[in-house]
C-alpha cells in the first residue's frame, strides 16, 4: 500500500502512461470506429455495392500446402471452406463471424470440416477495406493420427 502522496501520484502517472502506451484502456463506441480493413461482412463477401458475391479466396494450408478455397456463399456471411487432405476432400459451410477491434480492423472466424478457423492477419489495398489476403490458423483432420485434429497455418488471397 502506498502511504506517501508523492508515491501515489507517481504510481498514477506511471499507470496512466503504461495504459496509454499499451492502449489497454482504449474505449470507443460503434459510431467512433471507422472500418479500416475487414471490419464488416462486405469486406469479405460482396463486391462494391454489396449485392453481388465477391471472388473466392484461394491458397494453401499447413506444411503440406494443402489446397484451400474459401468461397462466399451469401451476402449475410455464409462461407464455404474446402480443402483436400491427401485423398480426402473436406468441406464445410458455416456462418462466419467478424470481430472488430477498436481501430476498425477485422478478424474473420469460421468453421472447417474438422473444427474452427480464424484469421491472424488481413491485407487490404491502401485506403480500402476489401480484404485481398488472409493469413490464419485452422483445424484440419490430422495427416498422421486417425481421428485427431491438427491446427495449421493457412494463407489465401484473391485479386
């Protein structure tokens, strides 16, 4: 417990400084958050105007570079995730979820045949919010153990 007023004041200044440096206590309302990259469903699912579905994301998953395709299926956020694991084709259609941080940057979460997937990094063209590349983690059926799941990195993109 700090007994000295001088120590208390120093502690408050230090805590305030650390909070500002880390951004731990940044608060914003929905009206204050500007969409920067991937902060809304249209950024992943629709072309400008929001009425036409956008192109699929194509890429790979895991060390084995398994082919991966993420295809928008509805303007409301349905996403088809499909990959081939050896000779096994796997696909799942799920409702995706977009999480948005205080800076307006998004994170896409969706389901795969074997579990969950989430983005860890998004790329948008400068000054635009439309996502053109996603890097993340996904759960897939294990290539080494029957019945188990591996978490692997994926990278997909579109033009």
